[in-house]
């Protein structure tokens, strides 16, 4: 991971940790049968942190490959909220910008699954509902065939 990306990931992690609540952490970890650690945020809190981070770190100004790789780095993190932040960043910034070809996005997501970075149903569900749905609606059958392959 590039030094620049490390700083951005750490910056977002700090925002998430500052907003976390122990009660929420405990609830989610129990609900998810302790398969993935949580900081302690609900989706609305994660989204608020991501929006703040996008502005403060200017990650909406990144282009193409750099923005995709930053999202991938977030999804590679240990905690659920960081993975979900990567999903939100893909859905709300990277995919709509159309600076990365959809095949690159699908290829990187496949690598994340194959490498075990996406292993819990919650992260997978959000990724499919937010990112893959948007790509499939925009790109149609060629994208659906690539996802199914």
C-alpha cells in the first residue's frame, strides 16, 4: 500500500473509532457471531464518517486507479466498518466518477473475494447491493457475465 493511502486509511480509521460506541460494537459482534470485529458504528455513522473523510482528505479528487486501490485497501482492513466504508466509497465516489473501467472494478472485487478479504455475509451483501447493482444497471449484460464468471 502506498504511503499516501496508508495515511488516508488511518485517518478514516480514527474518525470511525472516535464515533464508535461500545454497546453498538457488542451488539454487532454478537449478531455476526464474532466472525468479524467491529469498532461500534451503525451504517449511518459510517456514512457520516466517510463523507467527512472524503472532504477532509480530498479523496473525491483521486482519479482512476488510485481511487479504486484506496477502496480496495479499505476493504482489506480488519474491522467491518472499514470494509463497509470502502464499499460506500466505491458506491458513492469511485463508480459514479466513471474514471475506472467497470472490468477493473469487477476484477479487484473478485481478488478481494478470492483472497478472503470479503468473508462475512454483511460485507458481501452491502457490496452486492450497492456496488455491483450500480455497475450491472449501468453496464448491462457484459458486466453481469463478467461477475458470473
